[in-house]
């Protein structure tokens, strides 16, 4: 099972990384959560009942690792990593305004809403699967998802409205014409 588990984990890494970043709001913290969860999964591989449910098992492990991390930080044992957005370490996705705006708006959501949105809308888990991963009733998943979608939409609308205001006042730089005078 170990070799099969390792292969399945490798295929799942991009989704785990997305989920880690959505949990933590930080690429560095997200990567740490993924690494810790993979280590735990490999150590406890025999506990996995079905390899086809590896994603749900890993999401639950990651959530538990993150809860432990938050508790340790609240107790003053660790410092948080730098936030995902901004700075010179911003990825290529941040250079695309619409994707960057979505990422920033998503990071501004409460963790519970952000996590449910990532599980259901990005990773394609069903409500029942997301509820099992998070250890909450399915109704809670549905409520958080509805509130998260509404809040994400509201935040994106506000960002667009702010950009429109700046453009109307001339505060945004205008695109240069390719023609020279």
C-alpha cells in the first residue's frame, strides 16, 4: 500500500496545496500543512480504508494539522508566515487582475467560508463529503457555502466599483498607445 499511497499523494499534491493555501491564507503555511499531512498519511497509511477516498482523508488530516497550528500560535509558540498576496513573492497569477482580485477576495473571507468554497467549488467535493472532511453537519456546509458565495460576490463587486471610480477620476494609469507622435 505504501508505494500506491505515495503515487496517489503525488497526483493529489496540487489539490492539497490549493486547500492548504485556502486554509492558511499563506503559501508558506499552506506548504507546511501539506508536508505535515503527507508525513502523517505515510506514517498512518494502514489506517486508510480505501485509496479512492484519499482526498477526503488528506483534507481531514490537513484541517487537523492546521487547527493544531492555530492553537500553537495562539499559545505564543509560533509566528505566522507572510501572507500569500502582495510583496515580491507574488506568483504569476497575481499579475492577472481578475484572478488576483478573486484570490484577494477569497483570502478576505472568514476561514470557514473560504474552506468550504475551496472544497466544494474548486476541488469538486459534494456537500456530504465536505461535511465529513470538516466534521460538521451538511446543513452547516450548505450555509457556509451560501454565505461565502454571497460575500465573495459582494467583495468582487466592490473591487470592480472601486476600480471604475479610480478610472473615472483618472487615478489609474492609462494604457499607452503604440503610435508615436
